[in-house]
C-alpha cells in the first residue's frame, strides 16, 4: 500500500538504518521514499498525504537530497 503509512514506515526504517550505520538499508529506504514523494507530487498518493498535500514538496528526506542534512 502506497500511502501516508508507507511514508511513515520508510522514514522510520531509514532513520533507524542511519542510527545503526547501515548505509545499504538507508539507501534502499531512500530510493523507495523518492518514489513515494514523487507519487504524492503527482497526486497519486493516498491517505492524509494524497493530492500533493504537506508531503508534496519534501519531508525530511528531501533535505537529504538537497544536501541540507
């Protein structure tokens, strides 16, 4: 299911991977999150983030992509 819950799960998993210094798992989570955020920007996401809502722009992972983190 690709919705707000999926975003929450992958963000948490990515955060835990970073804390555990598991770069490979972080990269997997980041790749999925990029897809999820792209779907939300296109209005394909479901749940509370559907239709380009608050996650239509970034979320914390967008900061990683822009080099902020």
